[in-house]
C-alpha cells in the first residue's frame, strides 16, 4: 500500500474551467480507483465544493495566492505528508523543494506561453519561464495530455533524461448533469463556440468568418427545418487581453454571447447545437471539443496543436489564422447533413475512449512507479 498526495490548492475558484476541471476530475477518479492506496488532498483553506464528499484525508493551506502557497507553504509541508509520491495536476511543483520531499509527478497542460507567447498574459509567461525548467529537472515524472504537447515539450526543453520521464495521459469527459433549458432566445440548431474570451481562442476571426457566411446571400442551409445561417452562440467567461472583442461580439448580428454558463446550461447547449466552431490557435488538449464529440456534434477546429489529434475523423480542420478557411469549413458542415451525421457518429465513437477512470489508472501507475524507484534509490 502506498500513500499519494494531490495538490489542489489552485482549485478553490468557483468557475470550473480548463486546468481546474482537469485537476478536480482527475483527483475524484483517482480516489475512486485507488485500490488499497491512500490519497491525501492538499487544499487551500477548504476542499473544493465538488470534492467535499470524497472519503480521503485532506490538509489545508492558510493561503490562497499561488505564489505564497508555492514559495512558502508547500515546500514546508511536502516532507511532512509522509507521502510516497505527490502529483501536481495544475501548476508545476514548487521551484525549491526541501530534503525529504516525496518524488513529484507534474502535469504540463500545454506550452502556449512558449508557442504563442503574445497570446498569454505576461504574468503567466514570467511565472512559467521561471519555474517550469526547474520543475522539469526535479520531477520524477512529467504527464502531458497529448502527443502534440509531448512534442512541444521535447522541442522547447531538450533536457537530459526528459524524454524518459514523459507519459502521455489523455484527459477524460467531465461529469455532466442532466441538461437544463436552453437560454431564452436560443433556438436549437445553432453554431456553438465554447471557451474563454482570450486571444488564443480566436474569436475575432470566428466573428469575421460568421459575417462572411451571413453576407453570402441565399445559402443551401436547412438546419432543424429552418433555412439560412443559424445563430452563433458563444459560451465562455471574459478572460484576458480581449480588447474590444466583447463589444464586437455584442454588435455582430446573429451572435448571442452568454458569458460563463453553469454545467446544466452547457449540457443543453451541446445537445442542441448543430456544429461546434473551435478554431483555436493552439490547444494542449481541447476539452470543449471532446465534450462536443461525446454528444455527436461535429466541429470545425484549428489545424495546429492537439485538436487534430483529438478530433481525428470527427471534425473538419482549417487554418485558424485564415478567416476564409474558417467560413468555408462552417459552410461545408452546415450545407451537408450527411457529413454532419458521419462526423458526429465518429465523434461519439472516439469520445468513449476518453474517461477519467482511464486517466486515473494511468496516473496511479506513474505514481506507484516513481514511488518504488525512489525507495530503491534510498535503499
């Protein structure tokens, strides 16, 4: 029997987005699939609401801010956890770890701050450029969600021994509640876009592509019995460096911006959409795409990063920096019901293989391996 710790100190935020979703869902699945192992959650002040029911130990940081947690509290608490290994599923491990700290497995979600630095907040760029190289050297294992991210990591950080440390573990489908009602004014058959309003999500080009579609006159689209270009519905919180994008979204005819929506509303949106528009400029994995695939919603996705790898056979890939290409991809899907059905069926088939139970099983295998290796070295 082994004892593993999971760092969830960043997961106190109420909005379940991106890396928080990964950390919470992976922790829940690991506790459910732990077998005879013990798991202790490392939390900030209290457990995340979605993990309060878990039957496992927890320790609590007095701090909220990541810098205080990583620089002061975690280095002090790590050696006291009596853990055989520790998982960092959100931020990298503390840059300075004390003697006696357990071997660490870190999760690198993507390399956006290096691949597309202009589209990442300067604070995040500075933080990751400072802590990630040291974390990679110190880590006993490095987990990435896709082969694409693995390739980016090896290309950008050619460190001795890194290749042997890396394990690709795909993310899973988050638990989804029953679908709620559609928001008022939203009719089934719309084009759906999901994601924070930030530069990497490429909303200005999506809006321009949608405008091109609407400007082409009579197009042979019949969606849910209605002719013409369907509504574009955008669900996502305001992120960073979005400039006038929110104003442009609000001023664009045919576009409905919902902001951040709860999980029941998001489920309703996926179930009622005809197409997912996800022309992101870079993703390390792409949970919105996986969620759409699981419900048979075909997609138009950017051709870089991990999206083509995830969507293989279930989406149309386009040059996300080419507005005309995005418009052409949407037009092709909207005009061809047979193609939408074919891609949707393939998406459902592929999505079945992406579960948090699988991710937890592989992650626990990694932790057991590095714990055993550490014991052998100590002996």
